[in-house]
């Protein structure tokens, strides 16, 4: 017999070789019908795989993120089976689950695929799903695997096999489709009740522009038609809020092929939004005792060898440039530069906590296939800071950072959030993570203690820490329920020693500080992308590039409009005059479409009384006000950063 421990702390005994699905059936048939996969001793596995030793077990359903991911990965295999049926000879690269569904990169042999083909594939997938075919896992030797895909002439799977060895190769088969895959998968295709293939895109093999371009088909699937219908409604709303579409319409940012992919150009309206966010950050950080610094965009290779980012992070860095026999890298993170600033002057315990802040420009080489508007870019501006403190100061400092997050959430109207505590994987010490097992345990406990004592909602995720310490990824949701990773808050127990950072403690002995890396507003790029979608382009007045549009009814009121414009500018209000020879109705409609928060309509009555007729974006006519009254109220709204 073996002992199975459940998340609620209960323990049951079962025969050796029992499956998670059988365990679920022993609890209730209803539960068993919902189980998609299982987390066994921290590893997500097929619910049908035997458990041969004492284990902790979490049964994964659609309500679990890991359950959804397994469901969507299995749906990608189902789609591949349908593609193989309708497009004989198709070859497949990779087909992972993503945040909202799945995709598969496919070589269709030069054949084009159209929208009507997606509908045919959906019909075929539904037909195959109804067969209730089991996802069968098979361990296979490398020679046999190579032979199988060589006979199929599949260079893509043969390439994947090069980095695998005997004992770590598995095939999964459902129906007539077999794929090289580590899994896991859902028990059978019958769980997949509703399918929508959403998009066709091009994707270079391995994300390399020099390689062949494959066809990427995106899709999403659900356990019920009702859930798909609800998702499609949200998807339509999301399309209206797509930050790429809104960014172009509102003149926020653009991309240019000659500048390069993933390198956004901020237009005048975008620059205003950036400046307002920086202003918010600088005000908050000044009140919190941060010191502002500026660091260069490049550094010598030796700096990143000292920090450890080379080789841990090298794949995400631009290749080096060599000058006078010395290699230089574009800066991909600010922390090593800040550590050098800390070390430039001798510190005592009286100087701690020592807080350095910078809106630093960083460059990261994201793969071409991963670039996505402002959400995944290669040039980013980080709201970065590093706090150097003693272990005794850690609780208050980490708590203060979390409180800064909460303050920002309130300003931007973010109601739903969770802190994701990312931990290391002990099995990867010395490879992915610095080999300091006791320090990992200690610092993870320090972070967990802050979250528990401050009653901050959080979840724990293994194997997602930074290489030098645990971190918190801040997950937020927009008004339409889309999830974003806003920022990180990291603890670093290694960099201080690597850079020989010291302060003199109360006993007059040298001591290494703990380091907190934090970026509450993340990057301009990702955060502005989020805000565009969150607000549907209708920024609150303090953040809006243009805050007021003056709409004269006819040309005879242009002088009054210009005088009014000057009054607004003198009050530091961003305003403009619509001096086109158009009817007032069209001016109002166009201003609504431009999402300008306030419109001031002026005619004979307003000019004679030195007043303005005020209209608010989305609220309509607010009546007439004196110029001083309007300016006073608007300045208060801007000063208080009222969120709409």
C-alpha cells in the first residue's frame, strides 16, 4: 500500500500503481468526470499514469491553471490530427498551450490556409473529439524515435530529438495521430466539447528570421459550448480594446521595419503618457526615500560575468560588440549598474536602507515569434529600483514595496490582483539557480512571512524564481478579465557577495546587505499596453495626452477659443482648439472618437458671459461653468489622479 496526501492535509492509503483518476473515482464519480490531470509530488502528470510510491496529490480540473493548460495542450494535438487528416503530408514543430488557448506551428508544404479552412478544421476536430480517443503515453528509445520520424521525413521532430536522450523520450497517440511530446494530456478527447480556431499567423522555425516560415494556427477550446460562447463575447470586446489598434488610432506608438522589430517608437501622445507615469513614480519614490540615479545603456562583459547574468541570461541578451579588444553588451537589466553605485561610496548601517531608483532603458533579445505589440518588445523602459537593507529591515522594506503596488492599483482602478510567489526548484541548483540551498530556504521564508503577515493574496509557484533569489510576479486583471503580469518584486541573496557590497554594522564589522529588486509599474511598454486595453483608450484625465478640446460653433468665436486655450495652458492643462469649418455635431462626434476627456462648446452665449458649455467623454452635457470654475475643478481632478 502507498499513502496519498491531499491538499487539505488528509491522507488515504491505496494499492501501489493506483492512478489519480482512480483516486478521484474513490472520492466521487462526479469528481472523476472533471479530472483533467494530476499534480503528483509537484509535477503535473497524466491522470491515468500509475503512482508507485507515497505521494502528495492534487487533482486538477478546469478551474486549475495547470488543468486548463493540459486541456489546451491536448486540444493542440487534436487540431494537429485534424490538420493531418485534411492536409496530408503536413509536418509539425511545436504546439504548446498559451495564456488563452493553444497554437501549433505547422509546415503545410507551401500550401496556403484560409479562414474557411479553419471552419473545416473545427468541424473535423469536433468529429474526432466525439470518438473519445484515449491519449496514450509511450516511452520510446531514441533510436526507435529517430527511425519513426526519419521514415516520415519529419526534419522538425528529428531536430527536437537531437537534444534528448534515452529515458526522456515519450510519444503520445490519440486516434490516428502520434506526436513526440513530454505531456501531460487529458484522459481522452471526449472532454473537448467546444472549439474555436481564432487566428492564422506566420512563425519562423525556432523563432529565427533566417529559417523557414511556418504556419501558426491559434485556437481555444472549452469543456462546454456555454463557456465558449461567453469567451467569444469577451474576445470581441478584447478586439475593440486591442492596444495595438488603439495605440495606432490614438497616436501613442508605432513600429518601423527600418528601426527593427520589437523596438517601439513613441509618438508625441505616447511621450505624454510616459511622462505622466514617470511623474507619478518619481513623486511616490521621493516620498518613500529613494535616490534617483541614471546609468549607461552598455557595459563591459566583465560586469555581467560578475553579476552572473552571463551565462544564465545570455540567450535574452543582444550579442556583444567588440571595441579595442573588449566586449560590450547592451544593458538588459539595471541591477549591476546600481550595485556599482552602492559600492562607489563607503556605507554604514546608518545609511541603510539605501534605495536607488531609475527609469532605466534596457534591451532584451526576445525571439521574433514572441514579439507582441508593447507586451513583448526588445527595448524597454523599466520603473526599476534596488533597496539595500539589513535582514532586520527586510520585513518593513518588502512590506512598503507591496503597499506601493496597492497604492498604484487604487489609482488605476485595478480591483483584481494576486501576488505569485515564484520559488526555486531544488533539483536545478547549480544549473538554473545559484547553488545555495540554505539561503534559498531562508529568503523564501522571509518573503512568505511578509505576505502572510500583511494578509496579501498570493499563490506559490515552483521553478519560476530569478536565478539569484525568489521573486513575486504581480498578476493583475483588466476590466474585461484579461490577465497581465505587471511587475516583479525580487529578493537577492547573491549579488551582494558577487559585487563585494558591504556596510559597516553596529559592531564595526563588514556585513553584506540583502537586496530587493522592485519595479511596481513594470515597463512603460507593458504597462501602457495594459492601460490602453484596461481603459479602452479612454485614459483618465490626468493621463490623457489631450485633456480638453475647445469646440467653437463657428469661426466668429475663434478669438475667444484662442484666449480660452491660453488660459488652460497657463494652468498646465493640455488643450487644443478644433478650428475646422465643420458643424458642431461633427466636432463633438470626432472628439468623442478621439477619446478626449473634456469638450468645451462655445458660442454666442458662452462668449458674452465668459463661460463654457462642458461635455464629458461618455457622460454628455454637464452644463455651463465659468472658466475659473472649470479650471479649478479640472486641476483638482488631475492633481488627485481620479480614475475613470
